[in-house]
């Protein structure tokens, strides 16, 4: 692709590094910014810089947050007796958009994948066990929902977590298999995902 300006080329190359954005789309976005006031580009740049510098991760559930404790964990209207375990942050957003779940979350930041060299120690599993073993408030965790991908890696992670939780005598359930095998939660439509949460079933590692 030929560019009339090295500045345009540099902008396109950087924008196209974002997932799902090719060179043509990046060029359209760069030209779009040029058509608007300089303040629009400055606001975008400042927002991205603030995102990288100031974003935090909740010390309890590992979700993104503006504070040390995210708004979900600190919310007075959340059911603190239930924790929904997800692979990553987009899954939290997907489940929240269903409006069918009102408990807490725990973000693993991945799933067990020996092929990729990802073991249990690389994930936020021990902090999950600690949350259940030693709750920070009087609200004892009564149920853990495993909302992990319907893949071999997701099932392996669910099995591992369930075995770890067995000694803590907490109910372990999994979302119903309305989610297609091999599917990712963040790409599942809200109705299907919401029903899967509501119709969750007990999970057994035996």
C-alpha cells in the first residue's frame, strides 16, 4: 500500500496492530481523525495514555478497575455468596450484559494449556482458593460457577479447580452447554449466555 505521507504510513502501521483492524480500516480511521478537529485526536491519545498509566486490576477478582477494589466487588447489591469464574475480562463484560447474574467474579487470566506452556501457577487460581477459604467479610462463598470455554483447555481448568475446591465443601456448578463446543463466551449472544447462567448445573470432577 502506497502512502502520500510518512506520517500517515506510521499512523496506519500502528493502528493496524490492533486486533481485527487491517491496513485499509486503519487508513480510514487515520483519515477520519484528520477530518476532525485536532482536539478529537488529542482526546483519543490522552484516553489511551491514561488507560495504560492509570488502569488497575482489582486485588480481589482481577477485573479491570479504576480503584484497588472494582465496582462489582464493592457493590452493595451484589450477591457475595456466589463467584463466577471466567477465563478473561471480556467474559465478565459479556455476562454482565445479559443482566442475568448478580454475583461476584474471579478472572483467571487464561486457562490451563500444556501446549502453550500455561500451567495452574500462571493463572489466578490460588487467589480464588484463598478468597473462598478466607473471605474478607462475613459473606461466606456458597457457590462457584465455572463459566469457562467449552474447549479441552477450559474443561481441564474446570476439572483442576473443582478438585482444588473439593476440600472446601463449596457447591460447584457450570454454565449449561447452550454455549457451542469450542465457543468463546465473549462471542456468544446475550440471550444464550444469560440462559446458560440461569440453567447452570452441578459440576463433578469424579
